[in-house]
């Protein structure tokens, strides 16, 4: 199963590289649907890892179609469902990186809010995502220093750290994920 799964995930990224976005989305959706079915009967760490990988591929396929809200919702769902599982740090790094890129894109393409509470919530959300990204960045760097996401994560963390403080000592990620989900809902990023 993992071999054909990895081949299918690789195919999503191949479609994206070849600008075959519709094919990438359709395959990503199919893979994610299959994983969700498996997840309902087997909530093991191995399935959680595949769930995160499938979500990353699907979300990356949605982005060129300007379907950021769907991609963000998929990332948040995967983060919530796998919060208590032992998931590979590099998968979680990719997931938080995609979520941050969506938020950064949203901020860059919308008028700054005049609502001081909305700005405060966005700062808290940025801080929470940055805190998780920081944790996963160092865990990935120590276990897999050649991970291609490390450069993007470093660049993103540089931006985040200029805007907000992050918790560099996250032990338990569950409360941080709860904060991210609550703030995302408050800000209308997820339903």
C-alpha cells in the first residue's frame, strides 16, 4: 500500500510541475478521499502520516486554482485529526508551511483590517503557526537535513519572526493546534 500511495502522491506533484492542475486536483482529491476512508477504520500513526502527506499534495494542487480557502480548510482538518498522533515532523512542517503561505497570500491580497481585534487575532494566529513551524523546522532539520521544505520554512520563519514573537519551546502541539483552529474560525478562515 505505501508504495502505490507514494507513487500516487508523486504523480500529483508531477502533474503540478507539468502545469496539469486539473489532473493534480482530481488525483489529490481521490487520494485524500481514500485516506479519509482508511482513517475512519484505522487511526494509526502510519495512516496519520499518509493523511498529512495526502493533504499537502491536495492543498498544493488547489493553490494554482485560487482555491486557498479549501486548501487552508484541508490543512486545518489534517492538523486537527492528527494532532495526537506521532506524525513525521517533515510532513507537519510542510502542512504548516502551506497554511502560512495561504495566510501570507491572503494578507498580501486584502485590505488591512481597521478592526483592531481582527489584527490582534491575525497576529496571534501568525504567532501560533510560527511556533509550530519553528518546532517542526528544528525536528525536521535534525532528522532529515536535506528536506527540501527547510529552505522555504527558514524564509517563512524569517518573515514571521519580524512580525510576531513565536514560542520556541513548544512541547505539546495540541494546545497550539487548538489555538490555531479557534483563531482560524474566529477570523472566518474556516467554517
